[in-house]
């Protein structure tokens, strides 16, 4: 008895779009992350496609474009994938007024089916510049403005560290400016003549040193009148004595009332007050007159 050959086995059901995409990716032996890097499509979008979830918060034209590029990357028939996607109830209707939308570097011209007389299976990508011509097929181009793939986000930790570094730099610059202003700039107050009768002589008769004595904490600067060279610039604490040659000097102090002059054991009040006052000190004579 002649028997007819058994029919070829058939699949019990057709694979879904997501199953075909997942099987093709696994046959290539790559992960979702590797596929996202190769296609420049966000990995969470690819994962949703493979789970048959196409509501990714984008308009349908972008979803179709991503599906088209992903199918080509996996060497699947992109037209068949898009046809099955349309069969799920996703239409390809377009607005009647032509418009242009840019997503990443994909520049899409949209028009209604009645205006064009045909239906485009997928959005056409913008021609590649010479520098980008070496990209492989199916790789989604980078964003026009930032040069990063769609969905790129700055790392908050890097932004925070950058803000801390910028704040520290501003503090250093401000401190440097304050120190320079204090030590390098001469005070704006006019110069005062020392109101001491003991210092009225034009020149000293011997080489006895002149002392500047601090009665309270004060910062001083002492320079020669002859050439402006700085002899001393620092802070004095209460009771400190700093010696200088008995010659015409400039004395600048933050609190002039906290200073006295001492010459041959005799102390003299300067008779001046104020912040950063500058006073001319002439040379003391050999035998200064005592104050009444």
C-alpha cells in the first residue's frame, strides 16, 4: 500500500516581533548593551521592543525608525517587521501639512499619504557627512547638537564634583586677591607728619636705633623715605619691639593708636588714630626733648 509522505511540521504559532528580535540578537551572541552601543539606540528601548512593548514615550515615526534600524542590524527583513508592527494597529497616517522633525541626527520629512501618493516604510536618515561615512549599517547616528547618542545624560556625580572644584577655585582666587590688596597696595589715607617735637631736627647725631613698640596687636609696614625700600612688614603682638635705623622712615599701621616710638629709652605717643594710617618719621636728634 502506497502511503503519502507526511506533511512538513509547521509552527504552532507565529513568533511575535519581540521574539524574532530577541532570537536574532541571541543568535549573533551579543547582549542588549552591545546592541545598543552598535545601533546607538537606548538599551531600554531595545529591551522593550523585545518584550513587544512599543509605547516608549515617542511618536510612532521614531518607533518605526528604531525598529527598522534594529531589524537591519540583526539581519532581519525590516519591511516585514514594520508590516507586522502596522498590523498591531499602528497606522502610518501623517498630518496633511508637511513638517520636519529632528531626533538625534535623523532628519525626517513627513507628509500625508494623499499628498505623496505612496507610503514610506520607514523614515529616511540624513546623508552622512564624510567623517561619519565609516559607521556600520543599522547604527543610529549621534545627536546633532551634543554629539552624544539619544538619551545621553550627564553623570550627576561628575556635575557635583565639578561644582565643588569651581567653588574651591573661586575661594582661592578671592583669598589671593584680598592678601594682595592688603600687602601690595598703599593706603589711600594722606601721609601725616609725625607730631613730635623730639623729631624736629633734620638728622641724627649718632647711630642709636629707633624702636617701634606695640601696646596692642597691630600690623605695620616700615619703609625708607629715601628709596621706598621696605624694612619690615608683619604683625606685632602686645609688648613687641622692632628696631630700625634712626633715619627718615615711612610707618604704616592698621591701628596707629596701638603704637609708640622709643628712642634712647624714651617713649613717645604718635598722637594719631585710624586704620592704615601712613606717617612720616624724621630722624631723631641725639638729645630729644622730653614731652611736657
